[in-house]
C-alpha cells in the first residue's frame, strides 16, 4: 500500500510562514492527521462496498 502526501499541509505551512503564528504548527499537524484518518476511513469503506458487491 503506497502512502501519498496531499498538497494541503504545504499550503497550511505557507500560511504559517506568512502569519508567523506558533499555533500554526498545531493546526497543520491536526489537519494532516485528520486528512490521513479520512483517507483511511474512505479506503476502508470502498473496500467494504467492493467486497459486498463482488
């Protein structure tokens, strides 16, 4: 299983550099973690649906 990195965290980090806000790192981390969880959940759901149909 390959691991893909989305472009969103980079955009969030760029925004952080502009604002120079320390909380930004926390927001970027939370965003990345939530996106990973969502991707895993979507993949699991698709696998379940595919098995059910097949």
